[in-house]
């Protein structure tokens, strides 16, 4: 049974402490109403300022990402000539590789200028270098490869650093800076990265240019043995023959550029955000397993088209009396085949036995 608590008359008459405190607070607020309103307004203003800062920071973070994505979309845009209809639904389509490279340079320069300190702005230096390399502006390509190698993005990711080092070596080779190019190719080889096969082929090219063909052949043989599936290393024997004859014979015609704009040896790592890049456009060119057997250097006359023979049992119509034989077309100097003697009605032309 619950215990009963008895209150004295004095305790009953005593005021409630909670009611007494709330009444005092209300009385104080009524006397200092302006102070209370000032505190409330200050809290509201502080909340608005915090929300504004969060919005600005978030917007500043998303804008560089959007600009980088737009630059990559330009760099990978298809090249469609004037006489072809571009695929529907594409934001960027260009008529030549040069137009595409120039547009990507403009996009990445704007990103680097506006957000150069951001990770996206640092990556823009790498893509700028690759775009200048496509434009054959090798001094600019070397400049931006060097700038990127000095950034925190390159120092924090080995694959970005090695990809830029490989590009720097290519740009230096094109400027005949052979010792520097060979040093950078060897640095990539020593790192034993995904760029090793391209670096070995590049170093061999430098050795051939320095008239060290034996060392170049040895390096190419190692590349073929170490990378049996590499589209760069496997045709290196054909490349070495071209390098040996380079300068004495006309170079082969340039192959058609792939849709994504990648070229043999032009490799570049992707953004650190997880997207895959460079290949410079993400497309791997297809290289035949064996070199073509037809002559590559110089001009070769095309073979004359074959003249179809009449079908079995079919007799060519005889020319009308007094008609002149038609003149051959321009360039068609092949003599007409001699006509076979007509068989007499009593003769049956012999048919040679068919070979198995």
C-alpha cells in the first residue's frame, strides 16, 4: 500500500518554485525586450551566414569539376568531316583533329586560370600538355608537362607523374633534345609501370636516332618478350626497319586518326577522381599483328583490273560488218586476248581434266 504524504498548511501556502522562476524570466524579458530581439536577430543572421558559406564552398567545388568534365568531353569528341552527318545527341563535334585540339586547349586554359590551385586546375596542366602535343607545339607541350610535374597532384599519384614524364620525353625527342628524352624514357622504364612498354619503344627510337641501332634492337627485343600483348611493343620490329630507313625514303602515309583521337605512343593517365584518361581520348588504336606485305615506301602502281571471261557455253557476239573496234579507255592498255577458233559442228572441244 502506497505511503501517504501529509503536507502542512505552511508548505501548501509556499509558492511553486518552477512557476516562480518562469514568472521572473518573463518579467525580465518584458523589461529587456530590445535585448531579447537583438539576440534572436543575431542568431538568425549567424544561421544565414553559415548557410551562405556552405553554398559558396559547395558551388566552388562543383564548378571546377564541371569545367574539367567539359574539357574532357571536348578532348574526346568525335571528328566528323563536312560530307558526313554527325551522330545525334552530342554536345561537341569537330571537323578536324586540329579544331578539336584547339578547343580543348581553350577549355583547359580557362580552368587552369580560374581554379589553378584546385586539383582539377592542376590536372588541366596535364591535359593542356597533351593537347599541345597533338597540335605539334612541342615547346608548349614540354612547358606544361614540366608545370604539371611540379604540382601536388603529380607528386601524390605515381601514375600521373609517370604519364607526364613519358609525355615530356616525347616532346623533348621531337625537339631533338635526345639526351634529356632518353633520361626521361629510362626513368619511366625503371619505375616498371603501365607505361613501361611505351617508354621502351620511345627509348629505342632515341637510340636509333643516336646511331646506336644495336642497343635499340636489344631494347625492342626485350619489349616484345616482356609485353607479348602490347600494341606498341609487338610491331616494334617493323618500326625499327622504318627508323633505319628514315630520311632516305619517303615516309608512309599517315594512318587515319581513330575516333577518340588517340595515337600510337600518346598515353596519358586519367583524372584522380576515378575516370579513365588518356589515352588521350580513351580509344586504343588497332595495330595489325603482322606488318603488311605490300611495299610501304614510295608509290606502287595499282594492279590492272581483271577482265572477266565469258561464261561456259556463251559466245561473244561477232562485230557487225564494217564496224570499227572500240577504243580502249584511257589508261587501259592491256591487249585483248586472242579469240579461240570456233569449233566445227562435228567437233567437240576437248575439256582438260579438272585438278583436285
